[in-house]
């Protein structure tokens, strides 16, 4: 029988982080897992490193960078194609970025939460920001800790913007209660295999067309529509070296400054995928009820790009061109939808 959990890591020239992540994985108190690295054409020696130091790790090697979504879809298919529900009650896929370090009990705490919650499709723990100047230091665990929150789940706003709950706040125990949330950050999330199968469109779990950015929010939204809950377990603790970091609660000027720090590539994919995500998942009556807030937000988004990032304008055009594809995916989800419009509205605060 296959291990209960598959830990799937997508790597792309990630050797600054991967050794420390793997050390933390194999130090877990819960050991019923396998590790799969999907490498997106790295040239930093990751394959040689894995074969020398972690021969038990399975490797899927791509010749080029396929992006977060397609690579994780490869890994999830690899897991689910070997899962027989009639033989094995359930399996789980832990999707993780390479720039993370888990505490020793992270997986144990999540798997304890899994028991008795068959209606939950995704689980997440408390992510704090990681610090440490020497990433290759064997004593990284002594320097990695911080008390600044990275994510305690995804928050959905009425204007259809999405944030990591508590991001940027000092951890004072304000998020120490277990609770259901809108979704879990794709940096580190445990998915139930049955939920992934339910959300599957052809060979996709994360939207293949997104390439990168917003794919975790899109999947969280779809899982909610399909009746799968997301649950936050604060006792499962990990640390994240996030490349771009924004606070959940920011003023207008700070939000503008944060956006200007983003790369043009990230901005392009974020804007394009955001519009496609709305097309795929928004329910008509909820969109109508929140129309003023959505219109103001999207108008501000568009004006900002026109003024500050005109080279990104083509992202909106591409989003429109891809509407027929997104509509096909939408119909697939809506045929199976179990959650009512009023139940969905409670998430958009």
C-alpha cells in the first residue's frame, strides 16, 4: 500500500532552500509519507544532490520551467494514478514550496486534524516568516524562527480581492484557534485526494492555464463551490521565506508601494489570472450584490496598470481572449456545485 501522504515539491533552481526543507521533512514525527520533487528544468545540480543525499525521493524532471500549476498537476496525477480508493481509504497530497522549513510536528498535527473531518478538502497550519542570512547553514533552525505571520489561511474580501489572513502582523496568539477558512495558501497546503479528484478538470487540478499566481485561490474557490471545506490548524507550524510579502491590512499608499515592488512578470500573471478566476467562479447573484465594490476595485486595478505598468495592459486582453476556455471550465464546476450563493457570500467579508 502506498504511503498515506505524498509531499510534492516543485523546484526551479531552488538549491538555496531545498536542503533545509528536506531536512525538516525527514525529521517529521509523522512518517507515513513519500516525497516527490517535480523539477522544472533546474541547472543548479538538484538532481545530483537528491540522488546523492536523498535517494528515497522520487524525481519528475522537466526539460524547461512549466510553471507552478502544470508541474504540480504532474505530481498530483502521479499520486492519484497510483491510488485505489477501494484498497486505500484516502490519500493526501502536501503541496509545498521549496522555500519552507517545517517544525518536526507539522505533519503530525495536520494528520490529527484530518481524523473525523471527511468534509474538509484542504488543511493548513500557521505559517510564520522565516529569517536567516546563511541559507546553507546547518544551524538554520536556530535562526529561522520569527514571530511575524506569513499566512493563517486565505481571506476573501467583498470586492473580490484575496489576502493571507494576518499577513505582516506580529504573532501574539490572535490566530491560535482552529477554524474553517476560505482556503489555504498554496505555499504549504494538505489536500485530500477525493477533493482533488472532485475539482479535477480533465488533467488539471490547479488551472493549467494560470502558469503561476492565483492558482491556489482559484482552487480554494472551486473547492468551496463543490462543498469542500478548508481548515486551519494553528498547532501545525512552519516558516516561509516569501519572496514577495504583503500585509493583509494596508492603506492605499502602502498597497501602491507594494505593487510597484512586484516584478512585471508577476503583475502580468496576477492581473490576467484574477480576471479569469472571476469568470470561472463568481456566481451571478453574488456578483450583482457586490457589483459596486467589485467595479471600484477592478477600475482601480485597470487605472493603476494604465498609469504605472502600461506594458502589463496586454494581460487584460489575454484574459478576455481566454474567456471561452474559462467558461468551459466554469460549466464543469457549476454542474457539480453543492454550495448555495448565500453560503458562498459569508466568505466575502
